[in-house]
């Protein structure tokens, strides 16, 4: 094993003020064992020789032979037919390969017995002879393996160990605690993590700057500084200035999860967006709730009473999970026969999942709330403990009303504010830990789907692409980043300062931990205008009726080869848009040549021209490509991730 000279431990005492060391020249030295690339702290714990891997929704009589290896991070298939010298066009992740799956991404494991399959869970009895396994991942990808030609006992041994590691019972069993790679933070500082007081004060000032001193109606409270009254809220919360900390703590005892009303956002008219949990079931009188709502009214410039929108009436965490189990089965057929059987009744099966109905509901509630805010009326979103649907609706409302959150930096800051700092139980909802009292439910995916619907309806209003959203969903299942593996900030804080095994916190927004610049470039929308005044839309009003919605094909169907459009699809529109935008940018560069041409800073990246509809997630071998520099229009008017960006987009 190679020795590393870097310091692997980073102290998180003074958590909110800590800054990572700058990006160094050496990022990671991948080790290789049995042709399996290993990360620091990753070890192989089981292998099976002569395993057949079948293509998804393919012919089960034709498989590729290889070695199936299980590590404490992933399940890796290495084919004996080495084609690593051929260029491929799929997205390439630094952390795992195209034929690898993260253990935390596994949704269900089935054992194949004849022409039937049986779902397994941790502790299930495994027969002495295992013919094959079928795995469904949380991102809809499926894997089918046969142990027909493997040595006797290999299948049972690997499957037994896989069940143990894929469904951990404790948080400390996640790979993030074993990952030993030094962290060099290259994340943009403009991404706000909302972990210190200044983050909230700056956000409060940003949203109320057009109203002069009106922001004095709200203040940053430190009553929860040591998570004194609520372990699921952040240490700093924004509340009405008329509420004292003692009143806040007294009121918190009456609300579920001790979560009283807290501020999320304000507009130029003084209307505020507020999140509030429901009263405890044992509380029969609503005095404390009424007092808090009255203080919200006082915080309005015209003392207008807020509108309370109750959520969870038509959609609950459990009902969403029940429908999603049907939806994931619809998007992950085991073989071509099942695919065609589902295809014959696809729309009736889709309706039975109620997935689009859930998307429609969230968009409808968001439009309702945004209309109240636009007319100057504050809105209070109320549900259970305000950690699930409130995250979705409050985030969508801010996307509709605040152009800043439609940028990549703003969008990432929005998730930090409304999901991470607000205590969305990612660990439970994403199913990272298997325990009896946790409800696994795809709240984050539902939100990303709603955002995708907005991007589709307003293609020039968002800086990011659907590839960015799909990649974000994939990243939620990589148990290396602290962003999505904890239920609240307190759990994240405790893990970072644990004297026994301190966890190095790595943000998912540091995209260079996963991708090269060429892949990150695909996150940027070539149609986006960095100047909101030019786009002509500060407020968005989407249609939300189910007939007006579409299925997010790239995210849900990218692993089903029969549905891929060869040399076609929406990606080609985006690709040609980049070409046109490049011509415009070159003209701007030429016109402003006296200011110094940024062409000297151009880096060329190789990207296919004859791409397919699920690019960059398909595994098509590359053809002939010609490189040409393409500039990012945002660099001509504002600071962006790169000084200049480029793609290879010339036709053959």
C-alpha cells in the first residue's frame, strides 16, 4: 500500500468557522487489487470468479464473464474482456466505475430460483446453491448476475456478505467512516452552508435589501445554539423580532419535534415564507400557536395576517413510499419479457403509482403559496414536524419567486438552507440505515422531479441542466458526502467532533471530488441568461395539471436500452444550443478584444457529437470527434465556476 503524507484528520472544533485547506496538486492515489480500483480505506471482502453479468433488460442467455468483487464501499464487476483502451462517452466518476454500484445505492436484492425471484433482507436464509441474483438500485439501475460457472459456494458466500454490508444497522458502518482520503476542498465559497450566524444574517439582508430597515422585523436567534430545545433545527434560526428567546423556547415545547415557526424567505413587499410544525397531539389548546402566528403578523410592514397552508392532507410520507415502490418496479424491469408486458399497460400502471399526482400536488401547493406572497401576504407552511413536504414546497416557492436560486450556486445554497439546515431526515428517507422506526420515502427525488418540470417549462430560466439534477440524485446515494447521510445538523456535528472516530465532512457540492471539468460543464444550461432582466421573468407560474406533466426520462429510463433514442433526443437540442451560444460568445470576445481576450484561458474537453438520448449516462463507445473551443456565456458577465469553458461539438 502506498504511504500518504497528507493529514487525514481534520478537527471540527469550531465547526461553523472552519475552512478546509485549499486544493492541492495531488488529489487521490487509487490503489488497484484484482483490477478493482480502490479508494483510501476501501478493502475487498469477498470475490466470485467466472460470474456472468447480463445487460439490463437484455437476453439472459448471453452474459459477459468476469470477476464480481465486494468491498466495504461497492460491488464491482471486472470483465475478462478488457476494453479499457476504448473511449466511452458516459459520465466518468472518480469514486466508482461504470460497472460498479455503491452499496448505499442498493434498494432491493433478489435471489434467482429457476424462473422466479425472492426478495432478500439482512439476515435472510441463503440456500447452499445460489444460481443468480437480481439487484435494483435506488436510482433505478438494475444488475443481473449468474453464478452458474462460478466455483461451488462462491455465490452463497458473496451474497451472505453482501446482505450484511448493503443494509447496515448503524451509522458508523457507512463507508464515510472508513474513507481515508485527505480532503482538499475545491468548492465555491459562494455556496452557503448555513452553519454560522453570518450565513443567516446575510440571507436575511439579501432578501429584504429592497425594503431598507424593514428587515428589523426578523432576527437571528441563538436560542438553539447548543441544540437546546430542538435537535432537528439548526443552531441559528430566524424568528420574528417581537419574540424573545425565552418565549421561543416556551412555545417550542408545544410543537412536534420542538419546532416552532421559523423564517425561510421574504420578498420586497415584506411578505415572509415561514415553516411551522403541528402542535403535539397531547396539546388541546392552540394558545402558543396563535401567539406565534400573531408575531408573524406583526413582522409584516402592513401587519397583514399570514395565510396558513396545511400540508400532508393529500400526500404523506407513507403514501408516497407506497406509490414509489410500484413506480420503481415500473422503471426497473427484470428482462425484456417483463418490459413488454409493462409496456402494454404502461399508462394504467403509471397512474397506479400516483407519482405524477404527487408531482402535481407539490407544484400546485407551491403556486398557491407563491401567489399569496406575490400579493404581499405572508405564508405559513404547516405539516407534522415540518421536515418533509415543507422542504419541498418551501424550496419550490423560492425557485418560483427568487431568480438567485435558479443559478447552480443559489440552488445548492437553497438545498443547504431548506433541507440540510432545516433537518430533513436524509438518512431515514434515503434508507441509508435499516431500522424499524424509519420511513424510507423519496422526498428528495420528488423535489428534483418538480424542479425538472420547471426546467422543462422554462428552459431559459435555470442555469443548471437535467444532467445536473440526475447527477445530484445519483450522488445522494454515495455514502461519502455528509450532505445526504444525516438526519439533522446535530448528528452531522456530533460525527465531526466525535473523539473516538471523527468524521471528515465532505460536501457533495464539491463536484471536483467526483468529476472532471468536462463532465461538470454538462451541468450548465447553454440557454440560460445570467442577467434576470434579460430573461423577462422574475416570477414563474408553472402549469401543474397532470396532463401537462411529463416523465423524467433521463432519470428514470436511462438504464433501459430499448427506450434509448440513437443519435437523438433532447440532448441534441442542448448540444446545438451550445454551438449557437459559442458563436455568440466568440463575437462578444472579438468585440471586446481590447479588454483582453479570454481565449488564452480556454481548455478543450472531448465530448461526443453523435450522442444518444440518455447521454451522458449511456455506455456507447465513442466515435470520431473533433475539438473546438466553446466559451461559457456567463463568464462574460459574471464570475462562474470556470474562467472559460469548452466542449467538443463539431459534427463528424
